[in-house]
C-alpha cells in the first residue's frame, strides 16, 4: 500500500509550492504539484496604458527580474508594429545574459547544490587533499590548503555553537549523499564565494537599466542614452566597466561553476536515469542577432520536440490559437464556457474560484481542483520548458557550438546521450548554457562597442509612441526564454488601453496540475519512479523538483493572517 508524503512548503525556491507524492516499495508511484499562490497581474493590468505594463509584470518576481519586462515590451511592440534599433536589441541581450549568468549560478550553489553537497561532511575533509583536488580540476586562485583550512574552522565553529546559520535544517548525513568530504568542502567554499560574485555581475543591469533587481525598460528601445563624455549617460567609463564585469563572470563560470558541476555529476551518474519525466520539450527562443523576426539568427532557436525525437523540431507559433492553450480542470479558476474549456491567451480569462480546503489541511483533494496554477498545453501535449528543453532543441536543430559542448560533456562523464533526459541532465544543461551565454555576452558587448564607435548611438524608436497613432484595436505576443523556460505575454489593446493581458510563465508549464485528460505536467511526471530512501527526509524528491528551479512568484497571496480566504482585491 502506498503512503502519502507531503512537502509544504518546498524551500529554496521563489514562491510557494506544495508537493504530495505516493510512495510504494521505496519509489514514487504518483505525484501532485500545487502552487499555493494566486496570480493577479492580469486583473491589475486591465484598463491601463500598455506602455506601462512592463513595470507591473516585472515585479511578478524578484528572481526572474528582467524577463517579464522584456516579454511585456515585446508584446506591445508586436501589437503596434514597433521595431527597436540594433543597439537597443544588443542592450536587451546583454541584460538578458546578465540575468542568466547570475540566476544560474545562484540556483546551482544556493538553491540546488545542497541537494548534492553534504555541508556537515565537509568538517571531515583534509584541507591539503581538498586543495590538491581543487587545483587538479581548475586554476581558480582560491585553492590553497590554508584557504580551505580557514573555511573549515569557521564551519566547525558554526556547528559547535549549535547553529548552522544559513545551512540549518538540512538532511545532513542522509544516505543519498555521495560526495567525499573534500568535494563537499569545495562546494561549501564556492557556495560562499558565489554569494559575493553574484552581487557584482548584476551591476550591468544598473548601468543599462538604472537599478536591480527591477531595471527600467522602454517600449520601443532601451532606457539609456549614449554619450561617451557625459557622466549621466552610457559613457566610456561605464561601457568599460561592463566589459570588466563580463570578463569576471566568464572566469567564475569557467573556473568555478563548471568544474564544480562536473565534479558533482561524476559521483551521481545514477541520477542520469532518474527524473526524466515528460518526453516533450518546448522553447520559444531568444537572443536575436538580426531583429526579432529573423528566427534563424536566434542564439536560442525556437521549436518543440515530441517523444524525445531529436531528429525532428516542430515549428512553434504563439499566435496560433490551436497551439498554446490553458485549461483549468484542476485549477482554482473558472471559465465562462466551463471548466473543461481550453483557451488561447488572447481570449484567456482570469476568474478566481477557490474550492479547496482552508489551510491547514492534511492532503490535497486531487480528484478536484488542487492548484492556483493553470494548465498550459502545446497542441494538447504536456511540455517541459527550461534549460534542458533549450539545450535539446538547439542540439536537434544542428547548432554546432551546442552539439560540441554537449558531446564533450557526455564523453567526459562517460554517460550516454539518454542521460540528458533526467534530473542530472536538467542540472547539467543549466550549467552548459551558462558557459555558452558567457561567450555570447562578450559577442554582444563587442557589437555594441563597434556600433557606437561607428557613430550609431540610437537606442529608441519613437515613431509610434503617440497613442493617437495606434489602431483602435490591436493584439500582440511577446515571446522570451526566462532562465526557467518558455515565457510569453499576450495583450489585447482596445481604445489605447489594455483590454486583456495574459501571462503564461515557465513554472505554469512545469508545475501545473493535471489537465482534463489526466495528463501529468513536468514536475509530477518527473517524480514518478524517484527513489525515496527515508520518507521522513525526502531528499530525492526535493532534488528532482529543484532541478527545474521552481519559481511560483508570478502571484499574490489571497489569505489573511488567520488563514481566511479573501475574495476581493482592491487595486486602487
């Protein structure tokens, strides 16, 4: 007989997520994912100026930061037929790449690494052996025996005081941990170093967008003027500093992140056969290099893969009403034409209807509605989105630089290509694309410098800024690739105001509940077959969930401090 394990909340994520799994004979036989927050941005945006939408949607999350703003300005530009200048495209790409590098490093070390790294085990490490190992896999300068010895002493002081600080409440000593003490000590050291590094790279957002985590954006271009001699503009000093930060980022990724990732992966090869889940992958594509309409020049190609067939990449069209649709059969919403309807976002509805138990409650009623996430489908198929999807679509599309880095990594780890379809593959894909992006960012930077040196300082196209030039009705879609996967905003503009606005975010694809046909989404499917050594410490379940980098924060709470559900939001 299966036993039910409830993990609520899942920690080391953004937002609120509850996962329930049925475990039988030491393995997960069924799983349920519930987003316990409700999203209200679609309601808030109705009736507003579409040029302001980015400022609201960007605040859906403090981790995703720029990507919602990017999708938002793109959807308005698509609706109104606005083309941004080349420099603005490059600046957007640089902000995009900055977000990816910071986000992926933070995820690996601060959100996911502790699923693989046993912090307490690091106390047993030999600092000299740790130094020798670190120097054998990287030329990172902070690798001396004294450096690791000092860190170990500080960690020991934490433990002896009875307070592990930021490392408290872990499942230390769990049987699913496999790393030697020396690798655990390296991972702990770089966890702390990454905390320092990540706050530096995001200064690029401040230089181009004025601040972080929510930099400014602008429909029609980029919010920074070029004047090499003006202290209040994008000048020579600031451009040079961007170059310095990009070089530092590339060094950290190549000398710290990637060696650590490969070292960890080498001890967990069995996880190359666990957590694969869905066989379908969706990518909207991003990082244009010749205008947003030229899909062939995207660094991340657009496409879909079905049934893990890497010999065929299907075309994806966000405007096609038969492709992307959202349903609510198991979600706490209602549609005017019934719960079994599936709607394209241009005609999407956001009507709240909570029918679940009042918290706290023991189990979800999974036969009914059990999540605040809607359930998106592509041509009726449940799809995984995110780093693994991007890597697979690029690989299947024949992108040589992607094929080269994937094949080299598989060879280095001595694992088959099928290992990509797994928890380990998902985690590795995130690191590999970070290394690619570090190189692409420098390309975009050099192109921007060349344009400016050649006299092109354009950052904004104001041709259709005046609402009096707009048609009475218009609709658009802004497609992007957030670090966590396919992100899109859909807008309907009527009489110069937002008539309808819908967001379908990456974790909606991955973390959503079943659809009306009973099809599992990515989280639920990936957990089936996952081993669980100790039901009281379900480390393995969390390991697979974290491999997706959950982000459920495109939402607001609708409960007061007493747990009472609030039915109405006043936004004035």
